[in-house]
C-alpha cells in the first residue's frame, strides 16, 4: 500500500469539498459542504471494508470489528469542520490519517484482535455557532442541548433548523456514554513552529495547556488632547500600556510553557485629538500546570487593580474562561513513543498550547495526541501547510501505535 500517494489523493479529494473561492476552505457545521464531506468519507470508509454509522448529531464512525475482543474499541480521528477561510489540514488530516492507518493495518495484518474505529467528529471549531466541541462533547455526553436550542448563526439560521435539515437531531435524554472505548488517539498538525524549528517530524503530546481568558474594561477620563496638561490626565491607553508591558515582561521571566496574549484592544473614543477615557482589552493566558496558571493570573489581576488605583481609574475584570490543563494518558503516550522509535523518526515530547477534541475526551477515556510540523507555524489560514513526508511520518506513527493497541 502506497501511503504517500493515497494520502495526497485523499487530502486533495476532501480539500475540494468546501473550497472557498476567496482561498482556503470553509466547511461549517451542518452546511452543505459539511454534509457532503461526511457522506464522501462514509463512502470512502465503506470502500475500505469498514462498517459505518452516524450518531444522532452527525458524528461519523467507521469500524473494523475485532476478532477476539470486539467489545474493546481503539478509536482515532478528529473533526471535519473548518474555520472560515481556513487551511486544509486542521482537523481533516487527523481523520484521513486515521482512515489510512486502519486501512494499512487491515491490508498488512488482517483483522485486529480489538475493534478499530475511525471517528469524524461533527464540529470542534465554533466557527458557525457560538460554541465549540459539539462533536466530542456529544460523544462523551457533555453537550449542552438547552444552549444549542437558543443558538443561531451569523445569518440568523437557527442551530436546530440547520441540524435537522442535514437529517440529524439531539441525542435522546436516555443516551449513555460508551463503555467499549479503551483508547483514543488524535493526530493533528502542530499549529505552531516548535517542531519545524527543531527539525523534528513528530511531537508526542503529553499535556494540553489550560486557559484563562479575560475581558477587562479600564476607565479613566476622556478629555481635550490640547488643553489637558500631562499631569492632569487620566489616560486609559497609558494605563493599559503599563499593564501590558509589565505583564508581558513577567511572562517572559517565567518562560515556557506559560504564554500571555493581549489580543484585542479597543480604546474610546479612539480619535486623534481626545485623551482616551476608556480601554477594553482581552487577555489569554495558558500553562500546562493548573496552579502555576492560577497563581500567575491572580497576581496579574491584583497588579492591574493596583495600577488602576494608582492612576485614579476604575477597572472591571471579567474572567469568562477557566479551563484546566488536561494531561494525556501516560500509557498511551508510551505506546506512541514506542511506535515512533520503531520507525526511527526523530520526535519531541511536548505539550499542546491549542485546544483539541482530545481535551474533551481525555477525562473519559485513555487519550494521547501526535503532532506533525506546521510550516512557519501557520494555521487557520489558507497558507496552512505541512511537508508531505512529515504527514506520511505521522500516518506511520499512528499506524504503529494502533497496531500495538489493537493487534497485541
């Protein structure tokens, strides 16, 4: 079986579904292109000898039944949706790689002892409706049906209507979580440049970073830019600049794996001849250690309040996301390490700074991730790209890990 040729053919095939005329890909949950991609994948999985089914909300499964322990399932896959005008590897590579790995194992070794299953999760990105991880949260029975009932997209299309138009519906209240899944492996592009800079082909992920996100409103006093002396000003942009500079300096002192981002800044009134009286800004802070993340951000909150008070301003700090780090299963991480070593591929044990379906699944089933490099670290962008040989190395690593879990 020529993995390289089949990989390129399948990437080209699925990239054509949801091709954005402005460049890149747009394949949003419960859209026509989303449904076409899931149905094409269903046909592809069936052609390779797998039995397939959709669950109630549109997660797709392709299954190769085990001979000795069919009630024990080894699962691999990722999400089929994309961001708006995104790249052609985020999510979809993990599904194609899982399919090819299972296909290769079946052709090479025949029927596995344990069942192998490919999952194409309905949604992860949150690009159409104001939520994320709809696919994986439904898989582990954590989805918020009530919230989904009230949602609409940017065109006013209701979530429920879009879902039902594709032939799907909410899971019944009586649905229970599966007990047969013994491991979940997700392969994904890194979406960063660590592997590329280190000239490595594989990252073995042992932790997904926790995140704290804030929206902060700093209020000073708007005033005339020409007639207000410097000593009398309550300049909100100046106060923000102190907060930003000091906080990033402290984050650099702490160093990896802590990262801190002030991603959105909106001064008011935002005009050339008025001292800005208000600034709204966001903070995104991530770390793989829960206590380190909590301690750093609480210290930052305290210092922001002190700076506001020193400068005669008020500050409102809204912590609206507080996600703990999610460690990967040590035994599955070891299996992946063994697989990558057997292929003589250079690798790195690393954490993921981005969120993935694995962080939803890991608290329920033994889970680990494999990364392949991203060229220049670019993702969520039409320029998203990974060398074909690195993508192939990822498939081989995944196949090796699945072999150890399902055939041994």
